[in-house]
C-alpha cells in the first residue's frame, strides 16, 4: 500500500508570507526592512507569535529572544525542529528566513489539522538576529541557543549607535526566560531560499544542502587626518579613503587569484565626515570573506591583514581591525541530507546536493543534533535585494518536502 504523502496548504503559506512581508514594507517595492530588534522586527515577531498561539502551540521565549513553538504531544520527547529567522537586512526580501519560519508553521498546522499521529512532537522556531546586519555576528540567536556564545556576552553587543542587544530586547519586550543553552532537538531541518543562481541555472527545484561555507567578517577603522579638499597639497594628505579603495580592489584581486568558492565583499565603506570638500578623517569599512575550504579562508585573511597594513603605512594612516564573525565551514549530517534527496525524489522534484554560500541558523544546530537544509530556487539568483523572488510553486514544493522530511525524522531513531 503506497504511503499517502500529506500536503501543505500552499495558498495559506503564500498568504502568510505576503502578510509578514507587509511589516516593514519598503514603499514601492516588494521588499521589507526589519533589522533585528527594531520596532518592525517586534511587529513581525508579534504577528508570527499570534499565529503560534492560535494553533495552541507551547511557545517559549529565551533570554536572547529566540522563540520556539512546540506542538502538544503526550511523549514530552525532544521534537523534530525546523525554523529560521524573520529579521531582514535593510533591503531585504519577503522570503529570506521568513519562508523557513512560516513553512514550519504551515507544516505543524497541516499535521495538527489532519490529526497525523507522530512518535514525537514537531517544533518551529525563529532565532534572533540571524542577519547580523545590525548586531554582529550573524546567526547570533542560534549561536547562543546551542551554547556557542555566553548569553552575557551576546547581550552586550552594540550596534553602530551604541544600542545593546540586551537593551533592545527589553525595549521590544522579547527578553524571555526559557533556559539557555536551549534543549537539543531530536533533529533540525531548515527550509530556505537558495539566494544564488545554482538551482535556477540548472532547472532544478530542490537543493539538498550538504553544509555551509566558512565566514569571516572583519571591521577596519582607518584613521588619517581630515583637511581641506582645496587647500591641502596631495603630498601632505593622510587620506583613509584612498586606503579603503585600495583594500576593496585588493579583495577583488584576491578572490580572482584564489578562485574556487572564494568570495569577498566590502559591504560597508563609511567615511567621516562624508562631505564633498573634506578629506575624510576616518573610514570604517567591513570585509566579508567566505570559502568552503577553511585553510584557504585563513590564507585569505592573512593576505588581507598584510595588505591592509602595507596600504595604510603607504598613506600614513592608522588601522584598527576587529573580527565581527568567524565561523568555520560546517558539514551537515549525511543521513538527513540523504533523506532530503530521497524525499525530493519521491515528490518527483529534480534536485542536487550543494553547499550553502550564505550562513544559516542550521549551521549552529549541526553542533548539537542531526541537521540539514532544503533549498528552493531564487529567481535570477538574487537575495538581500528588494526584488528577491521565489515562485509560489517552488515555495509550496519546498514546504511539502519539509513536511515529509520532518514526518520521517519523527519516526527515525539515530544511533
Ligand atoms: O550573511 C549571511 O550569510 C546570512 O544572510 N546571515
Ligand atoms: Mn537567511
Ligand atoms: Mn539573509
């Protein structure tokens, strides 16, 4: 007797995504801005929390504002957990993170509505500050959940204006009391948009994600001397802007030379006072380096540090470097990756195994339980862009794979 595969309500999922996407909506676009722990993030949290309460889930908020909602179950056994994030970058899309949380909610609503009996409960979570765009590092909430950073340290992290994580959690009313580190789930699986071009270019529907590449974020504060743009001879200048430009060009040359999966980005280049007729006194900039090979990533970091020191010395500029994030590459559990691929096959969805170029909360859960991810295609491979788009059929297909994977994990015992 072939197994009947339950299905999600794709229209309901899409409605929920559009509803959440209206919070922090960026006028004239389909994007949204819900930077971590801002009022918009609070409003998005409140909306998803209300959906969890409507379902009668057991909702817990921990000390860093992570929220875990578990379906009622007589066993009290560790749940199969899914989840992601609902904070966004400042020019975010509707699907990055949000899909994983709302699809998880959709999976649980489907299971409860259809009265599907399970050996253990399912849970869906969102994790604080996954983006790291306001408070570095990224994946902050899930890192704390798995015990990767003491809560005291995380609460003291500040944004560019000096606001701390702890104070902002209090301000939006999301500093909870659930224990940290959090309970290890039986298994963790995250549905996420790919955010790159691989699946779309290959005409595939599902990615069975094998791991996440290494991430290195460095903040550089370059200090020269501000002076008049018209009266100061070039030979007397100590212009941090020139150093920042050389560093940016070096990063592009370095990635070209290293090849492979090496990528590099100078996303923040902020001169002070940022005026047309003033040679900047300081420039604050960031360098984001990533690679699937940790040894090559370390070499890239060393080369960067040497170049920055040389370029600054040439210009008489001082350098202060600060690491904002450093995560080694992560490999997911082969058994869960294989299950994602098997389910994609059973659903008749063309798929491939692949690494993740972006960081995700799942990479933290890989430290404490069998973990993997499911990718759905991104149109034109873009994300962290208001035009981010994943077609409704792919959203629904991804959620159906998530449902089936979670059901099978609930019946799987890992030796
Ligand atoms: O930076 C990242 O990879 C993720 O979007 N936080
Ligand atoms: Mn994300
Ligand atoms: Mn993101």
